C-alpha cells in the first residue's frame, strides 16, 4: 500500500460512512469536490491545534468504514486521513493494530468463532471444522478463529458481523454448526440472545449487592431502574460533596477489581488534587482476559448502574467528560449502553446540569476493535487518542498525565459499580463485608467443567471450593485456572484457597480479574498451555523486546515439547523458565510480565510435562 496521499479514491459508500461521522468536508483539501470556485482552498488546510484535536476520531472513523463496507480500502483510509489531517502511514499503523479491521478485501459477513480456553475445551476445533465444511467458496462469509468473545458461560461461541447501514450482528452460543451458519447467513433472523440474567445462576436470590437488579429490572427502562433504587447513590454523592465521596470510598477499603487491586479512593484523591485541568474519567470495559465476562453481564443486565457510577466518579474527581471504552465484540452491551446514555441525558441525569446540581458531566462510548493490550490503562489512552494501543512507560502516572496528557482516573466496570453500595449503605457497613484487606463483594466468572457456569457474587474470603460448589463442579476435576490466561493453575486438592488478593498471593497464585475456569481429565493440558502461549504471542503489541521475542520463544518451545514428556522436554522447560524470567523482569507492561504465569504454574503445580 502507498503510505502517502495517493490517487486512490473512496467509493460513494466509503465517503458516506466517513461523512456520517465527521460531517461533510469543508474544503478541497479535506476531499470536497474541486471546482473553479473552490480551487483556491487547496492552498490552505487545517493544522496545528485544530488538527490535533480531531486525531481521536481516527478509531471511530475506522469503525465507520469497517462497519459499512466490511473492510478498509486504500481509498477509504486516504479519505479518512485527509479529513482528520493524519499521516496515512500512521493511520495504516493504527488500522493494522486491531484484529477486527481488515485492510484487504473480504466478504461483508465475518463469522468470529472463539477458539480460546473455555470454547476450546467445549469443542471449538470441531465446530470450526464443521462450519468450514458447510460453507462453500461462494458463501460470502469469512470464518475467522477468534480469541475469547466473553461468552464463556455458553461455550462454544460464535459472533457474526454483517457490514452495511446499519451493521448487523448475531451471536450463536452455545454454537452448533447449524446455528453458526444461520447467524452468519442471516443475522437479522438468527435466534435472539438469552437475557443477561441467564448468565447469573444466583439471579433473584436475597443478599446480592452488585447483581441484585440483573433479571429484576428491564435493562432498557430508566424508570424501572429508578424504581429499584437507581440514582439513590448519586443523590447521596451530591449531599456529601466530592471530598465526602472520596472519603467514603477510601474508608470502604474498595480496591480495583481488574487485578491490580489498587485502592480506589487513593486513585480518586490523587486525580482530584491535580491542579492541571481538565480531568478525565475512563471506564475500562475492554475485558479481553480469556474467561472473563462479568463486566459484559453487568452492562447487559444493569446498564444504568454503570452510567450512574461513572457520574459519581466524575463528580468526585472533578471530571466533566467520561469515556467508556467498550470491547468491539460486545454488540448487545453497546446497544444497551447507548440507549441508557441517551435516556439519562434526556432526563437530566447527564449533560450540563446533572439533577439540577450545577454539575456538568457526559459520557462518550469508544469501541475497541480486538486488542487485548488495550486493557492496560495507558494503551487504552493511546487507543482513544487515535494512536496504536501501545503501553506508555510510567511515571508519569495517569493521575498526573493520562488521557490527552491530563489527570485521569481509570477504573473497570466492576470497580465502578461497587461505588453504588458504598454510598447507599455507607463505608463502615461495606467494609464489614469480606476480609480486613479485601472488602466488599467480588464477582467470579465460572466456566469450564461445571454444571452451572456463569457470574457468581460472593463476599471476599469465600474459598475456591465454595464457589465451585455453587457452580456444581463435575467429577474428575484436574485443575482450576485462576485469573485467566495471565493467572495460574491450582490443583484439585487446593480448593481451600481463600479468594482474596492476599490469600491467593500466599497460595502462590493470583485472583486476577476473577476467572475460575475448571478443567477435568478430558481436557489435554499441554494443548491448553499451547493455546495460552499462542494467545500472548498474538496479543503482544511488539513494543518491547522481552515480550515481543519472549512470547514467540515460549510458543516455539511449547510446540516442540507438546508431544514429548520426561527427559526429552527438560531442555525446553529450562529454556521456558529463562524466557519467562526475562519477560517478567523486563517487559514494559503486565502482558509480558504475566505471559509465563500459567505455563509456570502448570509445570510446577500440575507436573504438566513431567
């Protein structure tokens, strides 16, 4: 591809897709039709600050073209670059960074079939083979093997996306060959997805705090949400004032639920105290960790709770704009959140004067496009800003210089939704739940060899065995993966591990994002480890050498030993340990630092290659 402005022209459909987002071009420089009256405007162009302020529309622009056409042509990319005054070489680097975009022609319909851990154990390879055997060369469908789609409770899963105006999507899960083919051939007539409540086996039970509205309210109804206690927490926040809200969150002991477990109150206070303005709030809803789907269930089952929680967080930290960065693989969550934001804005719960309190706050959704690394906060900032989603070196930390170089607080969905009970029940009552260092309730994503997979809410301190008992663990349990691909394995005789951040650390594993994936004797563990290695190799952004090279070497070694055992594998196991230490010690971000965790735990705790 020519990486300079060239002679390639966008089609009328491609131009319409970009113009629908950006409005019509204002000059010939931006791509408007050239005529004698407008020829002179080629001598000037937008630039400087005005051009930089539009750079963050690059990712939405790529989505607009990909959604309408199904792929991004050279002419479409060239036109988008002209509209945003972005160098084509940089836009090409951004577009090729994301797995959901294609810069080569492909059919309008793409069927993403999950081949990650839970789906692989549930028969994804056979599903892929069956689909490919059924579809002919002229089917007009591209079948792509995909990392985790966040539908682990209904594995195996497939997501069909049909480009057009509007774009159409359909989910098949649990997927069969017939169901997946139907979803791909006619997304509009595919069976409707089951409600989010079916992913919550505890739905309707007393005592739930985070999941109590899932299944009890209509996720599209603001009135129903308010009738079940919605916006009580925001009203209390206005009574307490920003400093009072931060004090409550701090005293509650709430820590981040994404895996890092950083105290939320400290993060909010550090951002609020920064003199530089404006401040930003970012909700990280890009849950791409294999085995994780709790945030999806919250957003699909109780979307107004997230809107309210983001408003509270913005108020406490002095932010007037919140960005919700949502996984591109979550079309139903996108639809429900867009509706919730529109309704909240229309009812005075977002906008220039929230609840008549003189506080202005609004939320903008930004869609990811298939990049696990964008779950790292600084990579997420780069993605929103229109750059490749590569992590930044720290310091400076986001509370000082985050999104657009301004003080930014970033939390994931579960962390933010926990703020609602903190304010409604008070910090002391919230802190009394769980343990001294891990307070409140925790959501766990249970999948694999269990009878009732889904999202479970338990207080911190419950044991792994208790959670698996709730889910109905099957006979023949061999191992449990805690924390997802970046977590670690525990043996079937270690189910007394307390599910707290400190308890899992003492047990030599990690709580991570709350993944509990059970595997019985029917699952070939070496193949599972190889899939984890392939995942990290695919998802490494390539910015730093330890991760870029180490993830490849790890996969190569596992390929060599996957069919061998005992002494034959000893040399490659030693190499794996050396590469793993290098990645852990020298990688820029958590992806490289944790890419060896699951393999190491399988070798040391399970004797995977003994």
